[in-house]
């Protein structure tokens, strides 16, 4: 029933446009009553994002199940991958919705509020993990926002490619940028020599970003 | 006229609540007609955020006037300070609005869409500056999101303190965290000795964040 309503809604949105489709049109095509629609979806907007509530719950459960000593930045990156999987499970639907959302300002606003809830869930986890830090809430908020922005940048580029290509690899790459900025260690490569030593000499007055750039170059990891 | 409408609207929002106040109530108190209201504000929501359009325009103009070789992360941080000044100019009004926005879900959604527009303006500037980088759009989106999150974390903490305290110093501090993560140099302190040399020795296999932490400690700059 729920799936039938979503399918009917999207068929009509694509044929007639979102604004021109009423809930009555959707239930008529699905062959059910109005009450059935509102049992599943509080409004017409909600049928466009049928999986977000479940996905938010999955992500929150994933974070709650974290080991106490899990590396926190890596953990929120993994939580973002939970969201990605929802999109990647059904590329055709995700691409259709992406196009629809771009066209309808009301849906764009709805999506912003959903994204905000994901970001808050990540930030809450990080705030708890950083509770002992003097600037824990600042760091938590900034890192959560960076993770969401990286995830969305990669997701949108995959959606713009019509869901072709490897969504997972694109997102991994984007999250790697956040991890390099905020201190999570990338997984050790097989060809790394752990006992090798690197010496960096720098003027004390050198700006930190120059020093980091120097080290990145030496270690063979660039963020650019 | 515009200021009188804003003042009347907030007087009624505080007395009766936002939902219970109509545009008719506002124009009656301000002593003007409905058409005058809608000449200035497309909807009741817009009267809650009367300065954002001007502020967005100011911020965009500020970025457009950047020197071509301005350090880009520092520049978007300065652009965020343009927004802060709008809030700090009128602490009482900003605190009232903050409380109202927390209570009314529709206003929260409106605010998210405004914040999104600020974030896009910062990201567009960075995308142009990073056009030659292979991952310029990713980096631009992530840094813009981090700047907005840091700004908002500091702004909210100032608003929660009822607009007491130094908004500017709080935001400077928060933006400093983003600058330290994404490569902008902090301004040189008077007590720094520019010709002093720092030597860091590290295992090649050490995660980058450990190395950076070591350097920060050595240089006497911590992000924590």
C-alpha cells in the first residue's frame, strides 16, 4: 500500500508536475481512499521523501551502537554512509526525486529541514564524544556540518550523473577530505612503512597551514 | 514605515504569540493599510527577518570586491562577520527573534533557507577561487559549511546569553577553529620569533592528525 502510493505519486509528478498533482489524484491512481494516504504520509511533501524517517532512525541507532572508543570523526562519516545507501539502493527513484526537488521550492525547503535533522544527529553524537573538550560543541557542530556538506557534494554529483558511477567511492573520497582536515587517520595502506621516520624543519613563525602542507607532501598525502 | 511595521509585528508576537498574530493586527497597530505591509514584506514570515535580504546583498558585494589574491578561507570568514554585525547591531531585537524562531517550526524552516543562501554565497566565492583545483567544488562546499556552522555556533551562544558578552570575539574564536583546520594562517602574534626553527620527527606511518597535534603543541597553538 505504502509503496503503491509512492509509485502512483511519482508517476503523476513526472506526468503532470508536482504542483498540478493533488492527493486525490494520487489515491485515485493507487486505488485507495484519502485516509489511507494520510495514514502513511502527513502531507503531499512527505510522499516525496518516504524513506527519510526510517533512515534517520537507522542513523541514530547506528551512532547509539558505537563502541565507546570508536574514532569519532570516522564514526560520523560511517553514519553518513548509512544515508548514502538509502539513495544508492534505488538510483532511478533517487534521480527522479533529485530533479523534482530542484524544480519545486517547497520541496527544497523540506529537504533542507531533513538535512538539518541528519546534521543535528551527527552533531549530538560528536558533542557527547567531545564532552570533555573545552570547545567540544563548536568542534562537533563544525565537523557535523563538514561531513554533511561532503556527503551532499558527492551525492549530488552522483545524482547529476543520473545515478551512474560508483556512489560509494565518490562519497568515500569526499569524506576522506573531511577526515584529513579534522584529524581522523586514513586507513593504513599496505605499502606504508610504519617505522620510517619523517623530519620536518620549519620556521616557528611559519603559518600552520604551510607546515601541514609540507608534511602532507612529505607523507605523500595531499588534500588537494 | 518599514521600521514601524517591524516594531508593531514584534510587539504583537511577544504579547500574543506569532501564530495568533495576523497581518491585519500588525497593520492596525502600525496604523497603515494591508497593501503597505505587502509592499515591504511578501509574507508574515518575512517581517521576522527584515534585514536578511540586505545582509545577503552586502555579503555578496563584500565577496565580489575581494582582492584576487586574498587568502580565500580568511575572506569567507570575514564575509561571515558581515552577517554577525547585522545581529550585533541590535542585540535586543536579535534575542527576541532567536526566541521566537525556536518556538515556531515555520520560522525555523524559513531560517534554514536563509542560512542555506548565505552558505551558497560563500561556496560560490570559494568555487571560483578554487576553480583550478581538481577538488575545488568539494573543498568549497565543505569549507563554506564549516564557516557557517562555526558562525552559527558562536552566534547562538551569544544569543543564549541574551546578547551580553562580546559577539565579535566569540565568532572570531569559532572561525579560528575553521581556519586552523582548512589552512588559513592565524595573524602573527607580537611575541612570535619568526626566525626560530621547529623540528618535528615523526613515524611515516603516523596519522596526519597526530603529526598536526604535535606541531600545534610545539608551536604553542592549540585548536582544543
